[in-house]
């Protein structure tokens, strides 16, 4: 019986060996190409709340207007409302785990003004904070202007939550995961050392559900500002302290903590953690580079053990503020922050700081100018809207500096001097477009006209761009309630002003 030979048969069919090999290679290649092969494993990007979760202290609230705080987060960061038609829009991220889509805000707010009404909770607990005013969380405050400060994070444009007196945010999180009673808690925020004051109180953290001062330990919130609550402070701040209710604590007692230091850099990391029964820690650092400085790591102050946390979330004000009566008195900037269940380890704190420093905070613009009080140098008083009026035509005066929203002005890139924010924002205005000495300086709805343009000069004067006249305290008076007008520039002290 003749042995079978496949090669001769193939040759007889006209298929030579080289062509056979080539055909086999093509077939094998097609088979491989048709297979779905797993690619290399890619680790998910770890953002602050991923780091906290890995450390066993998960975030129960996570807020930011500039970036996602989880590597997989792809939802909204905050909500804006425009003044032209009161329509709202959610501003999200450019991609999962990425930075804010500032272009979406710019498009939505083009040709009008916008305010930030809600900052969403990224943790999934629903702890969204809304402004403490009508239409928000209820209360007497107003939402922050959505375009007061722009910056870059990772090279992308973003906007901060820029708090002025009269702005604040709140949520009752007592039923949605916030630490209660003496449960341990951690918190951090990224803020700014360049937009601060001593008004009470630029806080972020755990607060009262009834928005009243309910006793020692009812709050567990980070404070950042220049307030020296118990006296004896060293320097002028701003400092990272703990608002535990009935006081801002720099350390474990009412005495000033010698380890405290000021953080005046553009971007600041502030941290507070509290085990609820015996100890707490305060830390701070530069949010652009470097590590954390431990300011306090020791016993709770007398009377604060155990803690009595109630589970509301405060952002921008003290705990007993803004539901009724007086509004927030503080200045502050909020970029991001989170609150955790549990007491984070030092290793976790360090990893979060490393993530923040790597996020690429940079740039920053507050509309081309400074926001703050306008000091009348000759009188030692502040430029003031009488009785916090928002009525167009109200003449400006000088009054004792109190840090209220009616004394905080912003000099914008277009030359306006604005007061208040959101739907109540007004501009300094030369009454009736007057250009003669004695023209009253009033507040009026911002309209971009030349009589609302002001030059803040290096020699300390503020001049009307249209008239060339100087902002002047009538008759060089120094008493509270003295009116302000335009007058021929004469170099006198009643025409000297300092915006800070």
C-alpha cells in the first residue's frame, strides 16, 4: 500500500511550499486578529476620596467647584443660576476624574451674571450644600458670584466658590451619613491665604442642624481666617483652627498654641481630624507643593470630651449663622474639600496632600482687581452703603468698619466698583452721569456706562473715569454717616482711600 504524502498532493494542486507557508501565516494572523486579547491592566486614578477610602475612612461628603474628588466621578460639581432668566445649569467635569468644565459655565452665563446656588456632594450620600437664603437652604444670605475668581487646575480653567460677607452654604446631613455625637471625623479643604478676614467664621465641616449655638462640641469644622478668638495670638494670620462651637481653637486650650503659623500662600491645604472623645489634630500646607505642617496633635480642649456633633454641613460661615437675623461676616475661598467617617491616619493625610499638590493649582484672577473694604484714610472709617440698602440711588457714606457685605467692594477688570453679589449686585455710580464737583456717589444697577468706571490709583485716590474727579468725603468730615461725593482732586486726606 502506497504511503500518503500531502506535500506532493499540494504540489500537484499547484501550491508550492513557499506559498503554503505564506498562506498559513495569513490564516494564523487572521485568527489572532480575531481574538480579543486583554490589554495591560490600568490602575484607576486615585483622587482624595479614593485615598481616604483606601485608608478605611471613606468620604461622606465631597465638594468642589474645580475638580472630581474620585477617579471615577463623572457627575455635576455645582449648579449656577443666571440673572437674565433665573434658569439654572449644572457644571460638570471634562471627563471622569477630571477638572471642571468651565467652558460650559462661560457659555451659559455669556452676556449676563451668574451665581453658584448648589455645590454637589460627590460621595453619593446626597450631602449637597445650597446657599443659605430664600430658594436655597433658607435663611438670610445670598449665593456667591460664579465668576468672582477664575484659576487653573491641571492647566484647565476653573472657578472657585468665592465667599464674601452675606454668602454661605449649608445642608442637614444628619440622616445622610455625617458623623454624629462622638463619632470620629476627618476633614480637609483647599482654600486661599489671599482672601481672608476676621469676620465670623469661614468654616467647612460638621455643624448644628438648627443653626444655633448649641454648646461646646456641637461643631467640628475647619476654620481659616485671621480671627483671634481668645486673644494672645502671634502675628496676624491667616491660621488653620478648629471651630468646635463656643470658640476657635488653635490647639488644646484657650491659650494660643505656640506651634501655630500663618498660611498666606495663594492656595492652602487645611486639615482637621477629631476622634470625638480625647484628641484632635490640625494641619496646614501649601496646596501647590510640599508636605503638611502639624499644628496640633493632642488633647481636646476642656469641656469638649465627648464631642456632640449634629451632622449638618456648613461651608463659608459659622454654625449659628444665617438662618435668621445677621448674615455671614467672613471672607474666604473654597476650591475643594471632603468630610470623612473615621479618623484618618497620618499616612492618609500625607497622601491626600501629595494628590492636591499634584493637581496643579495655578494662575488665578479675581476679575482684575482686589475685593475688600475701601478704607477712608483721613477718617479711619470704611466706605459704606447705609443700612445695607440695595435700593438704586442710595448715596454712599463712611462708617465704622464692620466687615459687612455693605462694606465689601470689588474693583473689576472693567473698572467697576461693585458691592453685594448675585441678583443684588450694585455698582458705584456718579449720580445722573454728573461730571461736576458735588455730584453724589450712589449705588445703581451695573450697566457698564462710563459713570460707573473708576480708577484706583497708586497715589491713593479713586477717580471717576468719566469726570476725572476724586471720590471725596464731603467737607473732610470724619463722623459716621458723612456722605461721599465727587470733588476736584486736591490731595487732601479726605480723598485718600485704601482698598484691601
